[in-house]
């Protein structure tokens, strides 16, 4: 970790705003409190979580419609037999239900679990470490119920990961980010893309990531002065 950074983003080398040392090691962006997320990682995860309700609705539709899911075979309707439920879709919906219920009951507010979570993301990420009961994969196959310790950052990352799984399953992850004409101020290459969903700018060459506001500040001499 760079000497000037007291704490590193929880995402470490997977941090959206990670940096690379001269020795080739990746490090997460600096943060004020240990075990927390940098601004870019937090906003990206929050954006993912806010889409879970739409993901759930899309999954519910995909579960019964005769459509290709994740490249699988097309299912035809039958007048005699009900449309088979895609087991992988049903499993993911159950996981979303369970994870959302786990954290919504620890937050204030009324409404559906996902609505409560989306309305209190700041409170969620600040939750202290606590023991929760989850399904844990067994080495010999299947799952066992067990207790593990998770905090609010863990909750945010787990929920955001469910959105990414839903995107991949539904085929939504193929949407491309928009390309920018500006050159990267780090490597000098014109390989910048911007995500309209998260306002994050990524250089496909040097792999650095900035929030749009931070990118503007770094590339505007008047703002940087």
C-alpha cells in the first residue's frame, strides 16, 4: 500500500479507483476509515443495488416466458403442460429475497425490502459488524446453514453482486459504455469510456477509474489549482 495512504478501499486491487505502483502492484484508493469503500466503489455498488427491484421483475418474467436465458435452449409453450420454471432464475430470485430480507429488517422505514434498502443505502453501509445466518456451501456439495460475521460494507457488496449476476443471466451485461474522445491524463491513450449508469470513467489501457466529478477536476487546470 502506498506510504501516503492510511487506509485502503475494501475492494483492494478490485477497487474502481485503484492505482498501480512502480512494482506493478494494484492498490485500492485511499479512504478515511479502515474497512470502508472509496467514493467510486460505493456509488457503483449503490447504483447496482438500486436496480435490483427491476432485476427481480425481469427475472420473474424470464422465469415463465419462452425465452433464451443465459444462452440456454428456447422453451416452447404447450397447451397441455405449464411452462417449466428456469431453476437457475428461481434460485437467484430466492437469493435476492433472502439477502434483501436479511438487511431490510436492520434498517428503518416501511415498504418492500428492496425499497427500504434503496432508501437507506448510507445507513446500510455504516452498519456495524454482526452475526448473521446464511447458507454456506459444503465441500462435499450442497449448502449448510451457518453463522458468519458481516458488516454494512459486506451487505452492500453482496447485494451489488446479485445485480451483476442478474444482469449476466438476463443478458443485460452486453450493454457497452460510451467512449470519450479525450486522452487519459495518466497513460496518454484515447481509451476512455464512461458509464451513464454510474458516472464512472474508465481507461481501458491503464485500468484507472475516476468518478466523473473527480475526472473533471483532474483535467481542468483551473479547478486543480
